[in-house]
C-alpha cells in the first residue's frame, strides 16, 4: 500500500494484473514482491497452525495440509476482491513445508530448478503442482494427504492456464534468474 501511495501505480485490483508476488515484484520492485510473499507465507502459517493445533489436533500434519488447501482456495479466489486473487504458489509452498518439511523442500526445489533451467515461472509452478502430490505419495503419506496435495496442484495449474497458453504461443516473458536475484539487493 505504501508503494502504491508513493508511486501512484495501479494496484492489481484496479488493473488487469494478478495480485500475487510476481506481479507485485514486476510492478513495484523486489521489495514489494518480498513483502507480498511474506504476507502470503504468514497467512498460510496462521491457517495451518489454527487447523493443526486448535481445530483438528487429532489429524496432526494432515490438518495443516487441509488448512493449507483452504488457504490456497481463499488466496486464489478471495470473496473480498471479487474472487480475483493470486495463483497459489507461495501458499502451496508454505503449506507443503508445514505439512512435511522434506516434502516441501523437495517440491520447492523441483520448481526452482525448472525456473532456473527454462526461465518460465509458470513452468516452475507446473513442476510444483506435479511434485507436491508425487513426493507426498513417495514419502508414504495416506491417500487423503496425496489428494490434498493434488488439490493444491490442480489449483496452481488452473490459475496458470493463461501463462501456459502464452508459453505455447511464445509470448510469455522469460525471467532471468540472476537479474531477479540482483533486484533483491535494491
């Protein structure tokens, strides 16, 4: 909000942009993107902790996973913003780490590797969407947990449809990973 007041640039809800981390970083800079990412992480931590420790403690880690799925749905289709939200990446990463740090790290590493190799954030998102349920299954979690992870993966794929179309049409911009990291120093 401070950046918007300072620059006068349109907020995502006032434009065609997505209110997620990548859009805010591209529009307002790396610090703005980092602030949005941190906010997304914190709301997911709150939802997962509430689910796991207060509402459904008997479910253990699976309660965190289901709460993460709920946070992902609310993040992507918030009623307060006319159901126009983010794409669920930060929320899914946070939920996966809170569900199982090993599953989350492997899934996020798969996504990051794909982004670095090809330069498309959406390709990394697709890798996360695929890796999260697969790694959850490989670690021997119950089928219900695999379905929860797959639900988040499906949401990511749905939210990135336009990006995948632009990749196919060769109109999706590639991100230079080294330049993005330099931008964080600003």
